[in-house]
C-alpha cells in the first residue's frame, strides 16, 4: 500500500535510506575504488565490466595495494604504541581469513609474520617460501603429521591448545631429537561482545587451557598452570610464553585489555613460582571492521594505544619487564581490501505484512514490498550471513542510477531459502538482469569459507595493483568440480 520509495517498515532500524545510492561509503571500500565519469565502479581505473569480461562473475576483487597499506598501517600502529614497552610488536597475519601464496609473499614483504591453523595452511606457507621462523601453527586438534610438519619447517612457534597436545608435541619432538618452540593458549574467561560462534575466550568451548582453578586437580591447579609446569619439565619443549584470542569482529579495546591483564598476572605468578622467564605474550586477533555504514570500528592506533597503556601499567604494578607482544589480525588486514562482483539475474517482489502484524489478521491488509535480487553466487562464496547473521552492504556497480531507492534482499542461486548475501539494502528501483552488483568487505572468511554447494564452482580471486589486475587464485572449472568423482 505504500510507494516503493523512502524508508520501508520492513527495513531494520539501523538501515537508513542513503541520500545518494551511487555514493560509496568510504570505510567499506578498498582505497582506489571509485565511480568513473560514466558512473561505473572502478578499481585503480579498471572498470568492473572489464573485470567481468576478463574473469567472469562471481569474482573476488582484491586490492593488493590496499592489503599492503593496511598490513603496514596495522603493524605501524602497534609498533609505535608498544615501542617503549617491549621494543615493538610481532604481527602475525591470520591466514585463515584469506590465504594464498601471493598473500604470504605480501605479508613477508611488509614485515609481518604468518599465523596458520592446519597442515594445508602450512603447505601454502611452504610453497610461498616464507621462513619457518616467521610462522605460527594453531589448532585445537593438530594431527601428529601436522606436528611433524611444523618441526620439519622449524616453525617459530607451535601454539599448544591442551594438556593432551602438549604431551604429544613433547613426545614427537623428543623422538626426533628436536626442540619444539611452544606458546600455551589460555582462555582468560573474557566475554567478547560478538557472535557466540566467534567468541573464544569463555570457559565452555573447545579452545585453550582454562585459567580457572581445577577442583578435581589434587593441588587445585588450573589446566593452564599444569601446562606450564609440564612444559618446563620437558627438555624437548622450549616454552616461549602465553597466548590468548578472545574472539572476532570486536570493536572495543576493553576485552583485549582485560585479557592482557589476566595473562600478565598469570605470567608474573608463573615466573615467581617456577623461577622461569616467559619472554612472549600473544594477544591474538579479532579486530573488527565495517560491513555496513553503521559499523564504526576504532582506528588501529586507538586500540593499540589502549592495549599498550594497560600492558605498561600492569607490568609496572607487577614489577616485571614486559614480554615481547605479538598479535594476530586477519579480518582487519584483508576484510576491506576486497569486494565481490556478482551479476544480477532474476528479480521478484513479494508483499510482506508489516513487522509484528499477524498474517491474515482481520482488518490488517497493509503489506509492503520486498524485492529479491538474485545473483550468480551466494552462500557458497559467502556463508557468513547464514552462519553468523552477518550484515553486508551492496551497490549497483555497472552503472549509476537516479531511480528511487527500493528495499531489496540480495540472494544467491542455491537451493536454500536462507541463501542470503545481503539481508537488507536499498538499491535503485531500476536494477535489472545483467547489471553488476558489488558487495564490499568480503576479503575475510568468504573465499576462505567457500564451498561447492550445488556444484557451483568457487570464484577466482583477482588482485589489483599498479592499475592492473591479475588472477592470484583462478576460479574453479567444471572439470575441477568433476575430477575427484571417481566414477566407480
Ligand atoms: N588468532 C586466532 C587464534 C584465531 O582463532 C583467529 C580467528 C584469529 C587470530 C584472527 O581473527 P580475526 O582478526 O580475523 O578476527 N569465520 C568467522 C571468524 C572466525 C575466526 C576464527 N579465528 C567469521 O567469518 O566471522
């Protein structure tokens, strides 16, 4: 009953009708993305239609220039903040967010290190030729093969996740006549304000060694302390220090600061009790980015300074010299470097009851339009909306438009009604099949979480730098899809 323009009652409260549908909200986009005079979206001067012609859609378009700039900026912000405390910070890029050999090389060239979480990620690191000393290995269930591989590659650190694993690492290293460099991952019990599935420092989940006293332990030691005592008893283990990761997509520094304080208290207590020095403290990743215009993450420098202030004062209060600090950002480096380019296909508009009204209720005949805009990918190239209710944003990319805004839901082509790419966004009323749509902020945990559901081929990744584009991961072909099918 209402016009298709203006604020829709179906839209969530946070979503505003943009004043200009053609404008780019800068924090969501990589540097170098703009609209040209003809109204088309460009990256470093390359138009999206050129990119589609050359590489097809869906396509991940990643700015190498922006990746390098963000890696440097993040590293500079933390190094500046911690310079007087521990001589700087070691920044491990979390490869799980997006990894391929080109990225490993950029990371290395920008002076960062690499955090991996499986044998496969180690294989990418090895193929890229990064020195093992600059690589960390994570995982709550590392296989013996992965532990051997870590030792073969002489990794700078294996982050041990449990007492069980500590014993396995110690035994494998001892059998090889090796020494494993180990960090212990602890769960400081800090509540991170993020989605339950990406919060990782509370007690009741699979990661890490609990810092809570264990009533079933004879001496009442926590699992964390048991691990410290066990580690220093093993000649095949070199205990470097402690690690925590409180969760992901976190905007406020408080959680990181609280976790740092808890780990420093523990580190100081262990140093006194066991007469050891633990030279390293890793505070993990989890720094949030903007996915929609209402997300306002704090600048890296602000978070770094808040964390540094806490580390400085806590170490002074404890009378210990500060350990070398390291961090593991993934999303904050790669997330905003990338947009996904889709081609629009089927459009349909449904009429929906006003939120809160009961369908078919007497006298309630007011309905509102919601337009479904189908694109040529979906949950197979970005499962984050399905997994975490993640919100994204989207714009018409192949042209500008003066048409009125219409509340739209961008959906994929999979056989699931939950296959949503952007739950709520205003797009011009005149978008049509064949138009290109760009979804920003898809650099982290999209390609990395992609699948072949419905036998869709995973998209390629194009890197743009110096005004030109090249494939850094080619898209899959039908042959790729079929060549593991044994046909027997
Ligand atoms: N360090 C450790 C030990 C981690 O487990 C993670 C992420 C990171 C660092 C990097 O976190 P980041 O800075 O990227 O937030 N798939 C989810 C996120 C899972 C995060 C897993 N661990 C998502 O798409 O939101």
